[in-house]
C-alpha cells in the first residue's frame, strides 16, 4: 500500500523504531501540548483524548499530508500510571505492577486535511512478582523515566518481568502498528 506523506508526531524512540521497521516513509514533527485530561475519563478514553489533543496542537495540514499522533496510558485497576518524575515514583509504580495484571492503552489519531480518525488498542499484561532489589537495579540501569508505567516491554523488565500478554505486543511498546495499518486503509 502506498501512503501519502506521513508526519509522525512523537518524541518516543520506540514509536520511531516501530515506524522505521515497517518501511513506511515518514517525517518526525514535534508537538508540545499539556497532557491534562478530565479525571472522569476512562483510561482508554484518556489515551484517545490525549492523542487527539496532540494532533490538534499541530498547525494546518497541507493537502496530501497525514499526521499521526499517539498516547500510551498504563492502568492498574483504573489507576493511571504515567511517566515517573523520579526514582521514588518509578519504584512505587513497579511495586504496584509486581505480581499483577495491568492494561496498556494506546490512543492513536490519524488526521488528514479534512478528517480526524481516533481509535485505541488495549493490551493486558501480567507481571511476575518482582523483588525490590530487581526494581532498584532496573531503575538504576535502565532509567525508565520516559515510559508510562515505568517500564519498557522491550527492555530488561519486559524480558524478565512480563509473564503474559493478551493483545498487541507493539501496543505495549508504544504503537499498535497492525491496528494502525488496518485503520489507515479505511481513510486513504
């Protein structure tokens, strides 16, 4: 499938990598918006809301351009685990995830000159019990401060801590490419 010009608005090296691995040609654009949201929204609604908010923070699109924005939200029992601000928050989040199931929601906004299409993908993730020593070592060595929920499924914590996923692996990594590929075909 040949796509129009793709503008990928992301600061995430993981989303960048996922797109690169598909062979889809794209340009990176930077969008800075506050990530405030209504606390009454469900976790999946939050991911969609923030993806669309990021998209609307970009100037007008030119004819033939498609802007892609995304936001990933981790929730455990409807408590949102954003990116940790420091080691204390990272440790607290990882202790909450230890031995439990949680959900990862990625909202995606596909915007053209005349259309906005928003969807989300949800993946269920199960962690084994993780010791405090393992958590402290992970934080020290992997610096998970740019990751929702304080971990990356593609790094040490995902390799040794995740025992099961139900759904899209790449969604947990930060972008549900398979679903995106299906959705964008509906638009172009």
